[in-house]
C-alpha cells in the first residue's frame, strides 16, 4: 500500500468528508426547521453561521433602557419588553434573528440629575456614546454578512438617535449597499397612537393611560414580563405625581389590555420591515 496516500490522501479525504457532512447537516437542519432559536446570545458562532446560510439575513437590535418606572415597575422593564417583542417580530418574519438587548441609553444629565436620573437605579450615558454603540453594533453585523439591521427602540427618548445612525450608515454604504439599516419608528410610534386609541375606545381617559408607568405602560409590561410588575403597589403608584415618577394611573391595568398593544406593535413592525425589504 502507498503510505503517501495512507498518510496524506486519507487525511485529505477525511477533511473532505467532515466538511461535506457539516454542509449537508446544515442543509438538512434548515429543511427540517431545526436550526437554533431566535436569540443570538443563545447560539454558538457556527450555529449563527448556519442561520445566515439558511437565509436569516435580518438582525433585530432591541434597545431598552434602565430607568425608574415608579414603585410598581422594575428598572429593567424596557429591556425585558424589547427582548420579548423582538423575538415575536423575528418569529413572524421567519428570516430574522435577535441581537442582545442594548440596556444602556441616554436618560438625561447625571450631575445635576434630571428627569429619571432623580430616582435610584436609573443609568444614563451620553447621547454620542449611545450613537457610537449603535453604529459599531450595526457595522459588526454587516461584517458578518447580515443584509438588514433593524433598530427596535422601546423608549421614546432616543428615537432621533436611531434615525441619525441609520441615515449615517446608509449614506456611507450607498455605493455598496450590501447592508441597510432601518430605524423602525413604527415599533414605538404605534404605542403612542393606535394603542392609545384602542384604550380610549375601552373607556380609559388620556390622564389614566398616561405617558410613563401609567395604565398603558403597566399593561404592556403585564403582558410581556409580568414578573416585573409589583401588583400589590398599583394603588400606591396610582397616586401619581413628580414625587413617585409616575405619569398616569396603572390601577386598572391588565395583561389583556397589554396584549392589545403587543399585537399592534408586532403587526406594525413586521409590516414596516417587509416594506423596507422591498423598497428600492
């Protein structure tokens, strides 16, 4: 027997067979719908590569924030909601994965403290730092081969930052549009428009619905992350005012009311992402 073939050729053959098995294994997984789940942080690098090869070229970047929401909502409310909603949107799209939640966002001046920074636990970073983080995150996913990066912001305070970063990157990549960035305004806007209108039709007043930690905000959290709601403190939270960080009255909030908002967010977001994918 030729030992050159035994020592060298067989080695090459082994590598070929392993590579072929990996390729066809990935194809079989994709065909069977058994590729790893939606969340990137739960995958290995090869698993994510398999998702990309199978066509999951859209990545959703959920953006939350760590801020006070009165005595009845946990500080990580936005982070928990953004993660769950991004998962539901990705599942509906069918070709998307979800990046880790960005939990550090601008919340106003630290010293002297203003707005939410007046309450223990709120974390604020400079706007420029936040925008740099969004830009670097999008560039990272473009480098890996993703073709659409979508910012999903659960908080109203940084929507303009998302838009600026998306516009900057799309302009920079205009001559080689291998990847586009979408600041998904529909995700947040629907919570301030259609969802509020739905609640008003149910007989709730604008004052009760509120702007922060009121009925709408609390109901959404009940539907998406009930463990973050201190239901025994809803009565205390209902005594709204600058002293407790609540704008609105959450006492009549329920998960069913929140589910109305969840449906609005998911449907509007999926429609907007699909429209962006077909746009010139």
